[in-house]
C-alpha cells in the first residue's frame, strides 16, 4: 500500500487527542504562536502559494478567497467554519471535529489572525450532537487557558469562537444559506453578488471555509506554502480526506496524497469490492457528482484535474462504491428522493422539478415507466440546471443525467419491459417516506 | 394556557444570545431549548421565542417548519431516525426500517401506544462508512444489522437511557452502556 503523508490524521488515532493537554503535548497550538508573530498578509500569501483549494466540494483556492476580504471597511470581519457536512457519502469532517478538535480550532485561529477577525463560528449540522459536545468542550478548554478570548497567548489579539448547531437542512452547507441560517432566517441561499467576502454575515465581510480546509492551515504556516504544494500534483496540492463507503471491504476515512490512482484506492485502502462481486460503479465526490462506470475508473487519479477530465468531479471526496448487485434505477431513485426532500423551496425549477423527476424515477423503478420518460427527465434537467439561485439545482441534475447516460441499457430495458408486458419484480432499496415526513424543508 | 419555561432555560438563552453579534442569531438555540423542555414547539412557544429574540412570530414559525429537527407535535420518548440515503441503502437500511414497522406496528411519524417510540426515515447522517445506522434522539448507533438493531431496541425499552443532547445543560446523555457514541474510526 502506498504511504501517504498524513497532515490531518497524523494524531487522530492517538489516545485523548480531543483533550487540550494531550493535543498540546503532540504539538497543538505551536503554530498559532508563530503565526501571531507573522504579518497577517504574509500568511495569506503562504496560503495562496500552497495551492490549497477548498475542501467542501467547490475547490476554490482558499488563499484567494481570503484575499478578497476588504481590510478598510471599518466593519468587523467574520470567519465561519462550515461544519454542516451533509453531502451523502461524506463523513470526514465529523472525524476531525470529534477526534482532533484542537487542530480545527488552531486552523481557525490562524485564519482569524490572517483575516484580522475577532469572531468566528463553527456551524455544525444539528445531528452531529457528539462532535458538537467534543468541539464545545475543546473551546471551553481554550477559553480557560487563554487561547481564546481577550489577548490570546498574551498578545493584543482578541478572538471569540462560537459553535452554532444547524437543525437538519442540507442546504445550509451552501455558504449563503448558511449565513441566512446563522442570522436566524430560513436557510435559503442568497443571490451573488455580493459575495460573502464583501457582504456576508450581517452584511459584514465574511469568509466561509470547510473544516478540512482550515485544518490544513497550521501545516502550511509551519512548513510554508511550497512544502504543501510539493505534496500532490499540479492544480491539486496537498492531501485529501476521502470518505469511503458502500460495497467495499474496508469503509472509512483515508488521507491520501492528491493524484493517487482511483483503482489503487479501491484495491488497497478500501480492501476491494465485497467478496464474490465485481465493481459496477463509483460516485467519487459525494452524491452531487456524475457517477462513473467501473471501466471509466481505470487510469483515473484522485485529483481535481484527472477527475474532471474523466467527466466527473473530486467534489468533497464522498466516495461511494456500488458492486454488481446494485440496481442502478433504485440507486438513482434513492438520490432523487434526497434532492427533492432537501430542496429549500425557494426556486420553482428546483422545488417542483426535483419532485417531478423523483416521481418519474419511481414509476420506472416500479415497472410502470413510459416510453418518453428518459427524454422527459432530460428536459426537466435542462429546465433546472442553470435556472436557480444556488448550485443545488445545477448539481442535482449531474447524477440524474450521468446515471441515465451511463446505464441507458438498464433504464431502457426496464421501460420497454412494461410495453412487452414483462412483469418487473421490484426490490426496493429503502422505503421512501412518501408516507409522511414529520418535519419538512418546505 | 400560558407559556411556562424554567428559569434555567431562560438564563441559558440569555447567555447564548450574548455570544452573537445580534440576539436573533440565537433563535435556533431558543427553538432547541423550548423543544427540550416541552417536547415540541407550540404556538405559545413561538410567541415567547419571538419576544425573546426580537423576531416576528411568523418568522419564528417559518423556522420551526423549515428545519426538520424541530417538531410541531410531540413524538415518542425515543425517536428513531433510520438513515435511508444511498450508502446506508446499499448496506441494508431497508431491513432496519422493516424491523421498526414490525416491532411497533406504526407508520413513520406516529407514536407507539405507550408513548415510548416514534420513528422516521431521514436523509444522510454522515455515517456512511459505518452503514447502516440510526440516530435515536441525539445518539448515533452505527454498523447495525437487523439483529443488533433489535437488541438495541430491547435494551432501550428496558433500560431507558438518556440519549438526548441538552441545549440547556450543554451535555449529551450518558447513552447506552457498552455502546460507543461514535464509530467513525
């Protein structure tokens, strides 16, 4: 198995790493002391040079994002750590928050100094109750020790940190929906511009970064941007946490160096596909990226460019594996229920179109598909993508289109069987709550 | 009927309001606090929260219906949320759902006769590597099989552990002895 540099998971399996004393004995809060002696602009330069790209899924360069923050508005600057991890297939941030919260806090403090921000917030999804208690306990320890609050580490710098719990809305992972939610509103995305860097939380300059992105910052400051850039491949610097799940022998979270071959990852890290089965397909970046058939995975590497060239996306590396026992029609129906349930309801194409597509996938799965159904779905996808305020609509159509395109035979066969009078014995993958949804996004 | 809430809950909300640049940011915490004391969010609660955080009642109501973790009606003492999204579905979540129906004879959203259990199917809980799984109140139970799930339900019926996160105390319940609160490793 390839040896990968461990930046984020270096201490994650060490006993008591969530406690300040233990984390500090392994080097935590060493870098922030160094950072506080550095020129904040120099830190932004280092992060720019490092090539670090946002780990939440969009891959926007982190240093560049920081450099958009105006420094002379007289308004406070806010830093938000997006811990609303809700993308199906993704569970990496939870690991960091639970088991190395001080790494996350130190990364945030470094970012806060660079941005000259005196207030930051970790927006954590409501269901992450245990990680919430771990992070809050870590913050409490920091306040006690003088690592948070007034004059931290004996400097003139003041910084306060708050943990804010979401309440079950996937869309709050979208940065402007998150801001609305944090302002006490429904989590519905805002039109951009203005971008959050200019007018974010309560119309003040705001930077929103993913947990994993921020956790890379201490390494970059300690070793320099060049050192970070030397790991991984061109345009994809550093390491990446991959959340691996589905039909594999060893699901879990792996820190790999960018550019690692996808098939090696499945064979070595994931321990291969379940015994007695063959690989059918992979959704490599979380549910909102195009699915890849087994034969497309060969020769592809886990980095932004290689995945893009292969017609999919690294996203946030929520790596879901399906073996040949999977009914692809049921799989995409499962995802379509997710998207129709999680649409925030603000834009008509997404709110209505999402439900419509789910209904069509359901009738195909049930063996009641109609001859024009695939064209109808394509037409709906065209009406949703590009016609909504946020990227939810754009990304929802990616799995739909790719599933139909790459498994056309399966879809067509299911539909033509209806005409031939061939009874389809359905094996549903789960129960979708057409029944009742107790709470509902809209 | 008037609205009542403990002094402790009141104080906690005051403390949380001070953490933000504006008190209205604490509205989500206020909803959690009320839900914790009353089991659900009533119209009276919405009026009270509205006064506390300085938002219109209709605005607070909007939040109580938008966010799925807030309840407008009482649920079972133990509310079981079975994850139904892709990774869990691939790994057999359906069998857990069947167990739930079989054992309690109720549909999602209904409460068992003794008021002890209710359940629903929820979207991805970020536990895909330990699928299938469920969340009971605020505690995760991962790497389940139908058999393990049934044992778990039997134990909960008998031992009645605290599985909830208290916003007022800032603490997660003890959980079930011998069951880790997280298996993400």
